[in-house]
């Protein structure tokens, strides 16, 4: 469970599959090379909380990326259920759910005391850019929206935020060094972009102020996944 301090290895590996056997194989292969693992909606919906617990290895962070977004009471109940069943270190909610929802999530997490998960609020998905936000009626672009939602979420009790690499520096300027920043959209130089639109290398993201970087295909799609994980961790400055 979350103890308030970052791992010596800031790399969280995104295990984005609905194949439980494949997921467990990836975790077994790479658990000594990364600081933790992200399991998300695809895996959770396919296999449920018991399989999450069986897949996540002891001694590594579990980032349970469910992006909870509902009325406050429902989200509070979901946090309680997820924390009890899966024992994540980090658990995501959507910042767009509003301050009351985030406060409810934090209060539900607090019931677990020292074993509580960190509540991490998703700001703007890394698959979205300024044009996407404009089409949804959000003025000012991605950076302005991320900072707005970041301020709201941290004031409401979120331990940290999920943001793209491009918003690390603006969030640090707005909120200081304390909030945890969990950063997807990480690619090694030369990697394909996939569906990510706001990306950065591990070195640059950590230099900008990321706490954790979330890396998927740069490792999982590599011919030698262990070597790829080591390269990412070394670039991210893992101890």
C-alpha cells in the first residue's frame, strides 16, 4: 500500500491486456525491472478484483487505473470496494467529477489508515489535444484545463494527479513540489506514438518533475522486454 514516498524506480509498467495469462507472464518477467504495474479497466472488467490481486506482485506498486467518475456516494463506495479487494497503492478518479466527488474518494480511502491507497485524479486524457477539447466546449486548451482541474483536485484532497508530460511543468509551477504527478504518454526516442498525442521521453519527464512515469508499449512491444525496461529505468534515473 501507498506509504507516501516514491519508489526508487519511478517506472510503472502499463499492462494493457484482457488476457490474464499474458498479464501474469509480463509481470513475472519484468517485476525486477520496474517500480510497479498499472492494471486498468480492460483487465479489471475482464477478470475482476481477485485476478488483480493475483497478478500484482508483492513489493511493487499497484496502480489501479479505474478512473472512477460518478456521484460522490457511488465513488466513495467504489473506492472502499477497490481498496478492500485489490489493495492498490494508487487509485484513479476523474477530476472532472468535481470537488465533492474527490473529497468523498479521499474520505473513503482514509478509512484504511496507513494502508490506504493514494487518490490520484485524472486531469485530461493524453489521447486528447486542444482541438479535441475545443470540440467538447472546453476553452483555453489542454494546459489551462489541466491546471484548472489540478488545482480543484488537490484542494479537494487528491494526493496527486495524472497528467501528460507537457503539463508537468505548469502543474509544478501552479501547485509546487508536493502533489504526486503520475505521467503516461511516455515514449523512448523513435518509438511510435500510438494513440498518445502529448508525449515525452522518460528523461525529460523526470527532469520536468514527474513522480512516476507510466510506460507501456515501449517495453511490452519490444523484442527484448527486460532490456527495454532497463533502458527506460536508466533514462528515468532509477536508483
